[in-house]
């Protein structure tokens, strides 16, 4: 059974305040459950979990841990002969040490690269989640529409019954029956379209005639109360990764620039006739880094880091401006939505007053009462169309602010 939900709270108040008593439209609500008691009821959280485990399960990052970085970066063994005399061969063993700062920089860069996410997978996850939000919203709106159309169909059937009884009179306007027949056909086509869309969504998710529970679905009044909200800073993860990569590389270059101990070596010279001469020696080498190439490399990385930070700040500012503009436009549309509710409310109150006066007259025709009821239901459909646009724009605003991809259980459409 598709659970009956009304439009946002203000529409609930709207239709609670005034009710047309001439036609018992709630009969439809009593006739639906008998055939659907065994259906599977799917809540919002369950809907957002169906088939999403594989999509949301991994970002493609390896999460590897850097091995211990070596204390000595290079080992060299050299041998040299003098006059091709093997007995007087010279041997040299050299070691180039690392520094603590350099080892830390290498470890940080290694871990950063190992934890690099799969940005294509992240984008696919967000796209899949956005599609799931669109489907849930579409199901909710179609549920509302089916409820209204079912009531409208009862009104049209009652109108046809009355017109058929009046068809025998000489002054009967046959164009009313023609127009009614056209309205019924249009209504049937609309029913068919909605059922087709529901079947399409169910088929895409592998569901067989389920029932959806929209309990706790957020109302437009609740959304309107939360707007305007503060802009939340959410940088692009790819931009953050690139910026951190440059920062790690820059730290490594600076660590290398501060390495003053070049190498240590042990040299052994073969036997010779000059006994006072040393056969074994130890040497140390130090350096004062003054490489123009390294200075250029460091400056290049610094400029790249500054450029990335400027681009990131510009992107955030552009997103903020766009967010505020979209939010302001949404509030304008929401204001018109509230005006429509008030206008329809005033109209319905007046029509009910006219209907009450009509019923006091002897031999009155029920057609005006049916027209009043039909008008009220068609006003509901107009409000539903506008509410659909407001919901869709709301999701786009939240998606543009980077909030949708982290709300994996449908939180953006829950109270």
C-alpha cells in the first residue's frame, strides 16, 4: 500500500480548515488497503540502502602505510688499482646518510600518495546518490498525485452520473458531456503515466510492487524555516589532494636543502713499501647547499601552491555566491507558493459559502457542488506541481553546497 501523505504542513492546515461536505471523497482511502496488505513496506533508509552497498563501499584508496625510511640513502663501493698491481689495490666504501626531517617528509609523502582516493569512483558515488534522491522525491510526489487524482476521478464519475440523468431534458448542454469525457480520458492517461514511472523505478531497483512509507518526509515549511542557512565551506576533494601533494613535495625539497652532512667513507690502501704511510683512513664530507636548480624547484613548488590556494579560494567564493543567489531565488518561489495557498484558501471558503446557500434551495442541482470540489482538487494539483519544483531546487542547492554526497541515508529529505 502506498502510504497516504499530504503536501507540506501549510497545505495540511489549508485542507483541515475547510472541507466540502457534499461528496464523500475519503471512500477511496477505505477501498485501497484490501488488496495490498501483504506488500513489502519500504522506508526512506531502506530505500537508500537498496543496491548501494557496492557503489558506496569503496573510494578506491589503498590506505597503505609507508615502510620505515632508511637512515642511509646510498651505499657505494669503489676499487682502484695502481699500475695494474693487484697487491696494491685501493678500496673505498662510502655511505650517504639521510636526516630526520627528510625521513619524515618522505614518510608523509608516501602515505599521502598511498591514500589517494579514486576520484572517478567518488564522482560515481555522488551521481548514484543524487539519482536515488531524485527517485525518492519522484515517488513521494507521485504518491501525492495519485491520491489527488483518485479523488478527482470520483468527482468526475459523480458528474457523469448527474449529467446522464439530465441528458433527457430539452435544454441539456451536450457539450458538457463531451468535455467531461475528454477530462476522464486525460485523467486516465495521467494515471497511466504515473503507474509507468513507478514501475520504471521499481524495475530499476529490482522491486516487485512494493509499498513506500514516507513517514518523516520533510515539508516545504520546514525547508523554508531553515533557509537562509549559513554557507558551509566544502572544498573539492581533488583540489585538496593536489594542494596537499604540492605541500608534501615542497617540504621534501626544503628538507633536502637543509642536508649539510654529505657522506662518510672508509678507504683501505693495499700493501706498499712506505710503512709510515696510512693504509686505512676514514673521511667525512659536508656541504653547504647552494644549488640554483634546487632553489628554482622550491620556488616553483611555492608558486604552484599559491596558485592552487588562490584557485580554491576563488572556487569557494563562486560557490558561495551561487549558493546565496539560488537560495534567494528559492525563497522568492516559496513566497509565491504561500501566496497560492492563501489565495486557494480564500477561494474555497467563498465557494463553500456559496454551496451552502445553494443547498438551501429546493430542487438544486448538485453540479455546482461537484464543480467546487473539482476546483479544489485541481488547485491541489497546481500546488503539487509548484512544490515539486521547490523540492527539486532545494536538492540542487544542497548538492551544490556539497552536502548531498555525505547524506547517504536520505537525510536531506527527512524532518
